[in-house]
C-alpha cells in the first residue's frame, strides 16, 4: 500500500506542475480507459495474458494491482513465463512453505530481477494459497530448437524432458505477422529456427495454461508483451486448442508522449498500458 500511496502522490505532482502522466491505459482502438474498466473486463475473462516489459515498474505494479483486484471476485490461478516447467516442484515447495527464498533460488532458475519484479506476485500467491504455474519451456530446449535444426532437435528427448514441453509436433505458422516481423528483423542471423524457438515457447506456455485452467476459475498469466501482442503468440496457440474460452490480452508500450496512442500500437491488445519512455527501469 505504501508503494500505491507513493505513486498517487507522484501523479499529483505531475498534475500540479503540468507534466504528463507516467502512463495511460487505452483500449485496442486507442481510446483512453480507466483501470476500473480494465479490471471489469478481466473479471469477465477466463484467461488473461498480461504482456509486460520485463524491466518496466509500471507493468509490474499494475500486475500486482490486477492480481489483488481479481482475487476479490474470482478463484485465481497464476502463471508466468519467468518460471520454466521443470522448476514447478521447487516453486510448489516454496508456495507450501517447505523451502525459503534461498532454497527457491538454489533449486530454481530465478530471473535476475525476481526480487523486485516477480517475488511480490509469488508471495501474494503464497499468502493466499493460490496455484502458481511455471509455464515456460526450459531454456536449453528452446536453444536446441534454434541451434540444432528446429523442432526435430527435440525428438530425442526423454519422456520426462518432453513432459516439460508442449506435446510434439506443435502446429507452426511462419506467416503469422509477429513471427514474420521477427524473421525480417533477424535476417540471415537467425533464420526460421529462431522463430521456431519463439513458437515452442509460445506453444508450451499455452499448453500449461490450458492444462492447469479449471472451468469457473480465472487464469492470470504474466509474460513478455511480444508473446501475446496483436493476439498472436501464446493466444494463437490457446485458440488452436480451445475456442470457447473468453480470452483477454494486455500489452505494455513505451512512448515519448502518452497523451495519444501511436498508430503502430493500435490493436496491439485489448488493453494497452502506454508508459512514458523516461520512466525509470528496474534493471
């Protein structure tokens, strides 16, 4: 609450001195909306993909606020790209109080910004007895796809190792605009396999979201914005498997001026958090 009060005071300073707000929330068409409207839409959703900038404090603050807000009226399941599927046992042990923060760091591969950006979410789950799902593919297997010939590099994995990955073979569409954009950006340096490495991450996160989703609950998933921008990535894989759920996406963008959503950010998600590009970062 102290952090929320500090932000409220900060916003008052921006207003008094005529400076722009640190962030504005928009809908997909570029209309300014309130946080209350975002929360209402999230309350009515089955699965929410919250696309963040990994080092953006506004993203992380709003993730925690949305989690708290959804907890009021929903049975929540949390999940995150930041935890790889083979670390689920360690994460469960921490949530159950069987190991402490040091033990979690020893047994799981925590991101460098875990303490500032993700520990508040995990600790909220722990305090409220909520499941927290490690949805991402172990990084070394995504690296194998990139370096060793695409999806076929995974064929020789053991059954245990394959249990940490979306069932093979996965569908793959290299013509999806975001994948095509990634391929164009990388040029000859990455080739198709770099896009396939991205796809196996998206497919695996979608797989573990659906595997752990329960009808009537709300699954809130935290991921990098690129993994769900323009309703592709994780969402594309979710919709390949289950079309009858109510999905919602949130994205984070950074602009010099936040008073109007830039044209390239229109349609990026159902709700877009537009953050002042001068906002300090967490790392």
